[in-house]
């Protein structure tokens, strides 16, 4: 399957650690070609990128080991579409790679509440509310004016947008609701034209 008008977009999935395989399957269901990203050259020629959840401290160590931090920031700054989920959002914040003008609070919903689900209405997403699975999830504690909040839980932002980056606290790859992946593939297909 190819997206309307463009060639089939090639989307990278950061695959150092964490839940990358399910993202790859979701992207393929949406018609993308998928490449796992482990070293900087894997970013070459990508039309879009997913930063999966996992453990942000482990991811940051992996970036240092592979020299991936600066290339990831450059990728975000290039304006190509990015979907960042959970730890993938945390590593982009001001205190880590500094690619997003926000600060995440890690494990923000409390250590006792390791996991919960909610129904979220995301601004800009057509259709019914999205079932959102939160696993030791962050929330956005502070953000600058360039950040648009798409959804919040108890007043805390859990889905945001900055330019071509959509960042969410939850795990859209676990529910079979591929709308965020589809939006990424569509945006990446426009890049690929
Ligand atoms: N708690 C993890 C962290 O702080 C994030 C969890 C996740 O990605 N599901 O990095």
C-alpha cells in the first residue's frame, strides 16, 4: 500500500531498547516501510521517525554510546515528522536532548500506579476518544509557548505537539488504534513527495 500521491514513506523506529517492535508493526499496517534505527547512519533518508517508550535513562546511555543524541536533535530540527511516546518523549525534553521546549516529570502518576488506562480526546484526531495505556508514564510539568497541548489527564498534559513532533505519555502501539501512526505516515508521505 502506498500513501496518496507520494512514494511509500520510510519511517525509522529507534530500536536501542524498549517497545520498538509493536511500533514497526503499526507503521506497516499504515502502509509505511520501516527501518530500525541503532546508529546515526540509520537516520539517513528517513521520512519520519518514532521514538518508542522504554527507560529514558537507558536510552540516554545508548545515545551517548552510539553518538545518536546530536543526530536525533538534528532530525527533529529538520522538520520531518516524529512520534515520540513515553520515554521517547522524556528524552526529547529540556533536561535531556533539548529538542522540545518542555520538561517531563518522570513516573509522574506515582510509583504505586504503574499502569492505568484512560479514554482521551486528542485535539486534531478525528473519531472516537483514544484508549490510552499509561505505563510508569510521565506528564509534561512545564512547557513553552511553542507547545500545543492536545490532551491532559487531571490537568497535566499527556499529549503535545511542537512543529512536526507529536509526543505522548502513553503507548499508542499497544491498543491496535493506529490513528497516531497513520497521521505520522501521512505526514511523512508528504515529505516523501
Ligand atoms: N518510566 C520510564 C522512564 O522514566 C518511561 C516508561 C515508558 O516508556 N513506558 O523513562
